C-alpha cells in the first residue's frame, strides 16, 4: 500500500474539492488520483457515481471527512437519457441486454403518466449491481458470480422531475431526488410501466445540496496539476459552512 508522508514544511489540509468526473472511471479512481495529487491519505467521497456517469463528485479531505455523512444526505440533481425498448443486467447501457421489445408510438401524456408514478415518496428496489452489502459482500460481486439475493426496498423521494425532450426511443429528463436513489432503477421502472422496457443511456450529476457541477476541476486537471494548484481549487470548511447557510 502506498504511504502518504508529509514533509516537515508540508501542511495538513482540510476541505472539500468538487470534481467533474468523466466517463469510464469509478469514484474510487478519482479518490485515488486526488490522494496522489495532494499526497493525502484521508480523502473520501460523498455519493458514488457509476463508471458510466459523469458530473459532480464531492471529495472530503482531512477533517472534512467528519461532515461526509452530512453532505451525502442532501438532495441530488441529475440529467440523463432513458432509452426505451431494452432492459439490461445493470439497468444501464453498460450491462448485458436481457430483453428487447418494440417501442410503441407513445404520447407525451402516456410518458408523463409513467413518470408521475415515481414522484414524491415511494419504495425502490436497489439493483443487484450496486455497492450495497449483503453479509459484508457488495451486491455487485455476487452479481458477477451470477447470484441474485433478496434486497430490502428503500424509501426514496423524487422532489421534482422534468421531461426535457422526447425523441423515441430516447427520453431526456432531469430529476431532483433524495440520498440513496438509483437513477438506473428509475429508468428501468419507468420502462416497465410503459410496457416496452428501458435502461439508462446517459447520466450526469449536476448538483448535490448547494454544490453544483459548473466550473469544477475535471479529472485530467486533477491528474496533472501540482499539489498547490489543486489546493487552490479547494473549499475550506468555513467556505462550506457559508455555502450551506450553517
């Protein structure tokens, strides 16, 4: 395991770094690069983004890890595309196609009615390909072994949604939701209501609590910038408190 050593002149750092995560990388990949860039071991993130997803990933560093749960509990906003006509093993485009069906000539009213079934408080079944643990083992590891286990329904909330564009088989949308909400499952379930199946084709997290994705450090910059350059992009604990109105 890599050792993170601070020189006598190198100060310890505390704060929050907002990263615009790219595609085809895990949230852990971003944390690992931040640890190398800042030479700091004590870094966590607030809410996993799937490899396919892009957008806002909040990193908490040093003493900021103490407010990790607080920041994770805040509402999230996503923009994405649901593709009708096929279901997949992961409920997104990266999974194996399980079933395909023709997409009927759906009206906007029919699509709105399907979305309306998933607003306010409701229970959602977490997907097998997820980081939720069963007897200490992440579900995605069991899924890789071809296993399916019983999962508990989760109470989640959709505070607001917007259907941005309908260009069948694709539906572009925006959703504001609670912690623990699976947008992949949202897409899958809407497809089931419409009768033709669906999976999540694209996803981008645009906001988490008071933090938005605009103007944040991207992964490539995080990878190549100096420690001082990355530190200059960080929010202090005081900045975070002010932004949240605490």
